[in-house]
């Protein structure tokens, strides 16, 4: 039993809980695999005997199947986590994408590659939402922002690790490493205990329906709140899906001096994202506000987007530096997912926290379609800039109507 006369444990000790540490390592492996395919796409498809236009067409097919898997998995793991428990998301998702990782390293046809990228997507969808939900519920309301920041910051660095590993080993070995790390982490998760809030909800006699995904759409106020949670995250995938993915094309149009590779752009944007996640989380705790910090980072992203399109004639290292700063600007990812978890009651919290980031990832589809349309009508540079401005303005408008959730008591249920 707790002794009220005993002083509270130091902050670092309260944060050094299995849910935080293992959640952070799990998200690290999750992001490693999520980014790995984009890095090894060309090498893996060439190894399977494809070349020329097939590298693009098959690459898009595999990426889209992974994304569909994440959308399906986001709903599945969210509902499962609210009905069966947060810990079960962590065990199930990492087991699934670890097996898929190992299988990806053994494929010898585009059909098997496509199947296992879909399975990997389903598995990858649950990790972040499950970890953020669990950490938000096991830590005190004063410290949960630090906990979710640790999870996101350590996790995002997995993209950097994936880039480095893929540069050192064969693409099959890179997949095997990811699968091995996931299975090793699975053994450590035995020490993670279930959220007390969830256990209390499961034992209560209130009759609150758990994991009701459709309830997010049957109530106008609840749906608007859910939609806002998704919209504030869209600029992050504009930066990654457009400015980073097509950085070689933008660099050519801007007459950047020196070669620009998408793989290096991915490395720099995620380096920036790592530091941005860390600082935004700390600042949100210091200023006791989620909204103010997200607002500051959105404005910074808008300014840096303008700088990106004003780099004509710059050197490649300077161009990469701007991409790194853009990564820093979208480094409110930790706060964004935390806000989603804090907006809703315990009975649908995992559903929201798991589906929201995956729907934001899915927003890359309308974003790239919009980019393609404006590129053809206005040109590459004006089209890219316009899509960026639209996505950031939408996020700002969504943020304006959101509830401030710093310090909010999360021990409540969402009404039917």
C-alpha cells in the first residue's frame, strides 16, 4: 500500500515504467518497418526481377496495400483494445508485423510480397495507438504528456535506424533484423500490466459499450471532435508524402546544386521529427497546453513550407537542412496522438487513438491526388505550395475548435 507520508518518487522513476519503455521500443520497431519498405523498394523489386516502369507501378501497388492494411488494422486493433484490453493490442500487433517482416525477407514473387505488405500494414496499425492509450491511462495526468513524448520520440528514431541499417545490409537482412527485434521485444512485454482504468471499466455495471467504432459517426458533436483530431495531423503527411517523397523532382525544378535522393530526404525529415517530438512534448508540459504548442508548430511548418519553395539555386546540403527543419516543424506527432486519446472516454479511447493516426496516414492519398491535379493545372512548384497551404489552413481551423486537454481527468466513459 502507498504510504501518504512518504515523498513521491522522482519523475524519472515514475516514467521508467514498463508501459513507457516497452511502448517506446515497440513504436521504434514499428516505424523501422513502416519506413523500411520505402527505402528498400527499388533494391527489393530489382532483386525480384523487375525494372523500369515496373519499379514505380509495383512500388505503388505494395505501398497502397500496406496503407489499406493500416486502415483495416487501425479499426480492428482499436476496437479490440477497447473490448479486450490495451496490452492485447501491444502483443497482437507486434507479433503480426514481426512475422510479416520475416516473411517479407523470404518473398520471391510480387504476389507474396503484396500479401505480406498488407499483413504488415495490419500489424503496424496498432502499435502507436495502443501504446499511447496505455501510457495515458497508467501515468498521472501531470506526467502522461512526458510519457507519450518518450514513446513518440524514441519510436520516430526507428526511421533513422531503418535508413542506416538498409544502407549497410542486404534488403532481406534488413527485414530479418526488424522481425527479430520485434520478436525479442515480444518477450519483454510480459512485464507490461493492463490499464487500471480499463480493468475498472470492464468490471463496472454501467453497461457502457466498449469499442463501438460506429458511435463516432452517430453523434454530430462526437464526430466533429473526431474529425478535428484527424485534420490537425494532415500537414505531417503533406510534408512526408509530397515534399519528401518528391524531393528529387522539386530539387530539379528549384535548380538545387547537387544530387538529391529521396532516401536521404527521409533520413533528414525523421531526424528533425525526432527532435521536434521531444521539444513539443516538453513544451506542452511546461506551458500546460497542448493546443498552444500545436499552433506554434503548425505556424512554423507553414513558414518552412514557404522557405522550401524559395530554395532555388541552393546547395543540396542546404536543401536537406530545410527538409530537416520541416521534420522538426511537424514534430507535434506525439502531442497530436495524445490529444486524440485525451478527447474521448475510456470505452472508446483505444479505438480513437489507434484509428486517428492511421486515417491521417491514409490522408496521403487525397493529398497526393490534389498535388497531382494542381501540378498539372498550375505547375510543379505552385501546385505543391498550394496543397501545403490548404492542408495547414485546414489543420489550423480544426485546432481552433478543439478542447484543451492538458491535465484532463481521463477516468470517464463516453455516453451512448
